[in-house]
C-alpha cells in the first residue's frame, strides 16, 4: 500500500443554518416538541449547507500543496477537518504524522500566558519533548522579533507581534504536516516575505504543507501542485500553473456582453456596452496567435451632449492569470479618434497591427473617463487567449512563465571593436 501523508475519501461537512430562535416555554411544551413527529421533521428540514462535499485526494509525504478558491469555497473548513478541529459529516480523512496548524492568528494560544509559556504550551500540544522545544526556542523568538516581550503576557501583544509569534511557533516546531490558512496577509510586507521564505524552506526540508491563500503569486512560488475548491467541491487538482489558470478563468471573465454587468463603477453618463475582438479578416475571435493583427471594438452609449473625442480617456489594460498588469492600450498614450463630437452611441476601435504578447490567457479591464470624472470601469470585461504564433521570423516563440509576457522585435549583430591606436609623441 502506497505511503501517504493525507488521504481523504468522500469527505463532506454539513452545517445547519437559519436556526429559529424559540421563545421561552413551559416544560410540558418542550417535551411535546421533543416527541412530536412534526416537530422532529421541522428540525430536520432546517436550512443546511454543505461546506465540503465528496472531497477525495491523496497528498504524499513532502508535498507542498496550494489550496485555491473564492471566499466560501470550503478551504478553511477543509483545514479544520484535517486538523481535527471539526468532525466530518460524511467520508473520512486520514492524516499520518504530527500536525501543526496556523488556521487563525494565535490558534491554541492563551492570552494570560507569556510568549515563552505559549511556545512551550504549543510544543507540548504538538507532542514535542521539552528538550526539542528548548533547542528551537531562541530561533523562534528571533524569527518572531519579540525577544523584548517574550516574558510579557500575550494579552499585551499587538496583533502584529501575536501573528509573528504564532507563525514562528507553527513553522519552527517541525511538525510532519503544516496546515496554513490565509493569515499571512495580516503582517506587514517585510514579514510576509519572511514567512514565504520560511515556508519555502519548510517545503524543501521534506515536510508536508497545505497552504491556503488568495495570493496566487505566493501559491505559484511555493506549491508545485494545487487544488481548486468551489462551492464545497474540488474542481481541479494538479499542476499549480493549470490550477491558477482554471481558477482565474472562472473568476475573471464574465462575458463580453457588458450591458448587463452590475459589478462596475462610475457615474454611467457614458456606458460600455460590449467588447469584441476581431482578427485581420473581421471575424470575432476569443483566441489569437502572437504577432497577429487585432481590432478590439468597444460599443458605448452616451447621455452627454457636445462632448468631444479629445475629452475622453479610454484605457484597456491586459492582466495575466495572477492579476498582474501586463500592458495598457490607452487613448492617452497613443493617438485617439479624430477631432469631433461623440455621437450618442457608437464603437471605439483599438487597432493593434501585431499583438506583442506571449502565449497566455489574458483578462481585459476597461476604464473610461471624461472631462468631468469617471464614466465607467469594468474589471475582467473580456478574456483573450493568445496561442503560439509567428511574432519572430525564426519561428521560435518565448514562453511567458519563463521569458516574460512582452514580445519586442529586435536584431543581433556582431561588431568588432577597433583596437585603440597609440599615438607617438
């Protein structure tokens, strides 16, 4: 039988919600409700929600696994079941080895105890010998940067000090399995980098790590494989690059028909109604090769009278699956439409003779401003898949993950520098 660190089989967790508040009643009324079949049915029929359903996966010893999903996808519930904080409703979860959990800031800490006492308490809960805790003690305190306050009660710590100590204990006491929820976002930027470096180090030492985060960059850096949760179900489990792309594709693009989008900002005096990508032959496309001709057509409706094209600013930003800005096409950077007044409705076209982007799926954000302020802004207005094309005449195409997203035409030459001549004097 193959070894595993974590195995789940048909794992499910159900919560009951919407419980009705019962008024005070007599003992007779309470007993009647307990034995009444109708009352039992009402209790059974109360609203229920499955936070997890039919979750099945294996994690091998030493694996670092990312867990990705929207709020309410079931990520935290999964870690709580694996940590034995809550029992599953169905299925089972098997965990081999000592588990260290950082699910909330300072989970398992006692506010009345000092930092020193909490380090030993956490170690004891993990089943570590006192000698092993002593050996790691100075390293934990140094990492947490709380040496001055190590003998102060935790109730006097700031939230940052609390978090630093909690993470230091969880990461340094060497559990076989480390479960980390989205708590690193609480610290400052320097501390977050420090935590990510430590987690990378932990993963390289052969410990098993499950890492929940909305930071897709951190997930991509730390975890070779990831799972995507949605609605309590596992949507994908595999290579992190594929998991991030799967998650981002579902999250970013909500269709090019913009008139029905409600997740927009601006005063609406000019509204973006639709976006279409057209190739050289005028066909509407959702994918295109690198270096190919592209027209991006944006329909609008305007309630302003007499506004000129020169008063408009339209930005179209391309972002990658991690949400990083890649490039922006803007009427502020390049020549906009010809002089004249903006009709009540029409189409603005951005023409790109040779699309300079490497293979990837890109989301398109739109931002439209006019003389008086912001008219309309929509994130993830559309999505465009770039496939390998013929940007370079050599036929070789860069890979975004390795070489970057931007493609720039260039030439190489060999030049022999002239040898400096000595001037006889």
